[in-house]
């Protein structure tokens, strides 16, 4: 069977994204079945950021130096280890925390290395018509599909199948096994062994010094998962009493599916809006973020099922547009020899948004969620203003790494 090279890597991205997000809709289960409090489960949601960020910031530059395959093959293997720990440690906050960190390491490697590898495999000589495809969109769609299906399947199994704290994670282990071999068969796109500088010099990412990155991409990046976490972590928790314990997990999975499905199907719009030198795709994405935050104000105030579903959909649109538009901008700014490194910096900034549920859970002790979401909308507007200023900065030519 003739498998396109980019699909081999995309399969690995899909598998590690599945493992990264399968835990999210189960937050309700851990509250009701295991008795963890809200701050503890939100801490577990954010715990895998502790694995993601180091894996991103070290794995990306390492793959620029040593090749994509050597850093991407371990990702699904580590994802399997993370899922195994989560399956075995349902009653232990410590084991769950460690499992989440391993899931984060796998996802961090996948996002930094896999995204760059998919982009490179979407060009010549691997694609006959590269101008018709977008490596950024292929990578972001693979991630989003894994996030969505991982959450939906895990929630369904946890709600309606036996072994609710074990079976959802076994599925991810089964999915990861063939992707190890698929990734191993993908062609290497980076020439290895040619760098004579120190590893520390490779961990420095010159493209990250571009003003356009920090004034256009960086203000929008945290809203990627700020939107996603609001849609499928905060809103299900607020609706827990309305939905009831009998369907709480399934409803959480439904919101994950709604949010990420809209995030998946909106991404081609980002490709159509994208133009060299223009930030209109990111601007449209940030407008969707503002609308999503405003919709969450009404959703959290009314706790109406239709309003919550609409809010999750709008937040998903913000997630999808800012993700694909940010990746497109990163791939324009980056040089050939630090593409994975700059991609890693971008993704690290996006995952700041995963701390939103934990922070809001703490702040909600002194205020209400409608006011918190309204504050989020105001902050998003400020970020739009920073981006409008940053548009004036062009991408500067940088010397190649010696």
C-alpha cells in the first residue's frame, strides 16, 4: 500500500493528540467517582503542560540538529506509557499527575517535531503540487482530529462502558502501536550530523527574536487553548449540577466534540484568508475569540443547554482559526534550520491557556464566572490592539546557522 509520507507523521500526531486530550472529559468522573476537588482536577488538566513545554523547547531544536525521525518515534511510545499510568492510577493523584506529564512529553514532541515534519513533507520532492496544500493546515487538522475523537471516545466509554477508569486509556495504547511503525517509515527531511556548534547554540532560536513573532503571534497564541479549555473544561464543570451525575461525563465529551469539531472545520477558512504580509486570518480568529468569551458570559450566567452548546461552538472556531493562522505565520517567520524550534516556542505559548481553568477556579471564590469571561473578552481586545501595532514589523532576513 502506497502511504503518502506526510500521512505517516500525521498518524503519529493524531495518536499523541488523542492521548493528550482523552483525560479532559473525564474530569467530571474524577470529581464524582474518585472524590477529587475542582482545583485538583483542574491541576491535573494543566499538569501535562509541565511535560509539553520542556519537550517542545528541547525536542524542537534537537530535531533541527539530529533529524525529525529520531525525536518523533519516541512520541507515541511515551504516549502509551502515559496512558498506562493513567489507567493504573485512577485513585492516586500522584500517579495521575505523573501519567499526565508523560502524556504531555509525548504531545510536546509530536507538536514541535511532527508539525515541522508534516510541513516539510508537504513540499517538494514529496508533493507534486505543493502550492495546493498547506503543511500548517495538515498538521493542525491532525492534532484537532486527535483531540476531538480522543475526548469523545473516552467520555463515551467512561459513561456507558465497564472499567470506566481504565478502558478509555487502553484504546489510546492500541492506537499508538501501529503509529510507531508508520512514523519510522517516513522519510527524513533534515540532514543530520552537519552542525558543528554546541547543543546550547542550537537551543537558541534566532527567529524567535523577530518583532513580528512577539507582537503578532505571541499575543494570540495563549487563546488557542484558552478558548478550548473554556469550552470543554470550564463549561462542563459549570453545567455539572444541571446535567446531573448520570450524564455528566457524556455531556463533557459532547462539549469537547462540539468545540473541536467546529475548530476542525473552520481551519480551511484560515487558509483562504491567509496572505503573505497580512494578519487578517489571525485577526478574524481573535474576533472569534472575543465573541466566544462574550458567549461564555451568557452561557455561564444562564446555564442554558442551547446557549452552552453555541458557546462551545464559537470558542471552537476561535481555537481553530488562531491555531492554524498562528502556525502559518510561524512557518513564514522561521528559517529552514529553526522551524521546529520556533514552532515549539509558539506551541509553548498556546499552552499557557491550559492554566485558565485552574486559575479561574481559584478566582471564582471571590467573583463569578460571567465577570471572569467578560474580563477575558476585554483582554482579547487588548491583544488585538497589540497585534495591530505589531503588523508594522516585517520579517527580517537572518543569516543561516553555521
